[in-house]
């Protein structure tokens, strides 16, 4: 991942046929966490009534609409246009990474090719996005998690089951999540078992590109870790600054 988002140049390419215009403001706010969107393009057949809701959002957010007529009924030619543009932008050498907004598995090879060139790929899609496309991205963000902060439960007593909204009923911690958390802490820990939470978060994303604490109803990983009750937590202040770093250790460690 590129370390400094203020200097990271991103190309945001949106498959309008497979994305909802209603979440575009939240999506661009999420993109801003990772870098600056120097190119914003949305692809689709804009003569189609089904895309009429996009017009206002395109104007509000300075997104360039790329027209692609459907040459054959039932065939989606938008994918090809978006892939060709992505390769042109890749070879221009002006960008540090790409944001691919789609729930379509047709972009799996594109994501892999961009990563082969050494650039970071952020994927955005709905919960039904095929796993191959999810895995092909450095990080994949489910658009269902792009909610306002007050819709999340930062200090809930239970973990929300993945796939449900933050306002859904709380459910016990599932074994798969517990396994992922413990494995990441174990891999990042020192000889005494303590691991920096930032290192744990990086490992979780590297191993599971779609890992997101918001999938479980928590805005921050620290809140998810606390609610899990699986780990000891230590907050340590640096002598050189006011910054406080969080460390965690598996409670099973003695």
C-alpha cells in the first residue's frame, strides 16, 4: 500500500452498469482515505433510461461520463471500454493506483494486471461480488459498509454477523473471524506476544483483501478487537510525541 494518501494519485473507474449512484458521495469519501482521485470516469450507455439517476451525481463530483453504446442486445460493452481506458492510464505512468468500482468478475484479470505493474488496486463492489475479483485487489471495500458513522456501533457488546447492516441485531463472535484475528496477532507479535494494532490491521488486509471491521458493525479495528474480548489491550505513549499506539496480545498467552 502507498503510505502517504496526500501524494497518492488514483484513477477512479466506475462501471455504472454495476454500481449504484446513491452511494457515490460516500464512495469518493472512502477513496480519499487512500489518495487523491486525479481521474474520475464512469462508463455506461448514457442514452439508457436505467442510468438517468447518475446525471446529478456526475456533475456534483466532476466525474467524466464515458459513453459506450451496447452494440448487441444482452451484451455489455462497457467492460471492454473501461478495461482499455485502464490500460491506457496504466501505461501513462501518471498514477500510483486504481479504484475499480464494479461487482463484475470481468475485471479480475485487469486488477491482477495492474498489480503486476506494481500499482495498488482498490476494489469497490456489492456483497455478491465474485470472490476472484475480490482476491485480485489489494483491498476490497464492500459498498454496503459505506455508511455514515452514526450508523455503526463503536462500543457494542457483541459482533455483528458479516453481511448484515450495522443496525442489525448483534450476534456472537463467529469462529472464522476469531481465527483471522488471532492468526494476524500471532504473526505480528514479538517474543512476549504483543503486536502493534497497525501491523495487525495491515496483515489482515494483506491476507484477506475484503477484511473490514465495518462488516462486523465497527468503524475501527480497535473497537472490533475490544468487543471480541479475545485480546489484552495496551495503549502506549511515545516519549517523543503525544501519539498513543495500541498493542494487543492473545489472552491465551501466559
